[in-house]
């Protein structure tokens, strides 16, 4: 098993969603038990939402919005950092053809690429946040949009510049599209202030301790505010297989699963992978 530590894991540790159990929802692993023998031994990634199978959302084939869903390592379902974990076969995607250090990015890349659905075509996009998710969103958008990443960590900004992205520590003016990926409670307020009239703000962060937000800019500037969470795996796998997106340069360390406490303690790192 190879798993990724993400910002959601850090928020869960701080009490987000009241989760109890084992974390881990970004993974690539081998199937060890299954009632369908051809799946045994396959290297797979897995969509993390498990729906009830009876609601209108599940009937449309989208468990992401099922009101009774469980979510791997997030909501009622032990995650990939457990000794073993379970998902329905319908959630799995074989990835024997991919380098595990590439395929482990499938779940966060799917979430990053989902942002594209909410943006005008070929527009200027300001991404707030130079961490894991902000960097991944920037890599996913740069082929079709003029992307600027606003961050506050010199090392992370330098790495994004080496990847060909426009990464800065300050900006001026207003933007037609702002993607909030700060991982902080103040991120939404900042995004609303930086969007131009009739612009779009895409909110990605989930935080354990939200703060009050002044929604006046949303009304006065007639903004469109949209929340964006999990994405579909097919576009992410296509991007990984084609080479359109290669997030491996964002990895700082690959540690053993026993080193999990150290993995969550280094805020200067962008991405840590854990091998089980």
C-alpha cells in the first residue's frame, strides 16, 4: 500500500467531521480478499464514497452526494492507514500499468480537476494556497487557463516556479475566477475580497474550526460561489496516463506507515507518502 497525507487528514485530527477510526483516503493498494477471483492481486485505486444504493443520488450513479454515504477514512469507514480496509468493487480502478507513486495521486487529482467544471473557458484564475491541493489544482488547470498561485511559503513557491507555474507572494487587482485552497478558516473571506464583479469563487477547503464570514462582497459584486469536493476518477486517470499532469515532483518524502506522526508534523513539506 502507498498512501498520501492530505489537508483533510490534518483537519480530521483536529476534530473535523467528528471522525473516529483510521485515516487515509488517498491510496494505491493490492486486492487481497474478494469474491470475484479476477480482482485478486490487482493494483487498484478506489473512489472513496460508498452510497446507500437507494437514494436519488445513488440512482444517478453519484454516491458523492448520497446523504447516507460512508467515506473512506473520513466518515464511518476505516481508511487506508488501517491494517486492511474495504471498498466495493464498483469503486475500484485497476492501475497495474501506472507507477504507484503516480497512481496514488488519483483521488486528490480528481478533486483538483473537478474545479474545471466551475470555471469560464480560458480565463485568468487566481489560486489561493501553495500547499498540496493548491499546487495540484494549478497543475491541472495550467493547460487551459492562465493560472497564478498566491502563497506565503518561499520554498513551495520556488518549487511551483520550477514546474513552470506563475507563483507569487502578493498580487493586486481583482480576478474573474478565484479558487480557494488555503486550508484555513480565513480563506473564503480572502477569496471573496479578491474576486471581481460577476466573478466566480470556487471553495475547496474544509476546516475543523470555521470562522464567521462577511458575505457582503458576494451580494454587492454579484459573485458566483460554488463548493467543490470529490471528483470523478476517469479524468484523473486519463491525465496521469497521458502525462498531462505529473504531480510526483510535489513529493517531499516517502515514509513508512509507522512514521505517520512525523508526516503530519512537517508543515513545510508539500506532500508526504506513506508505504504500508
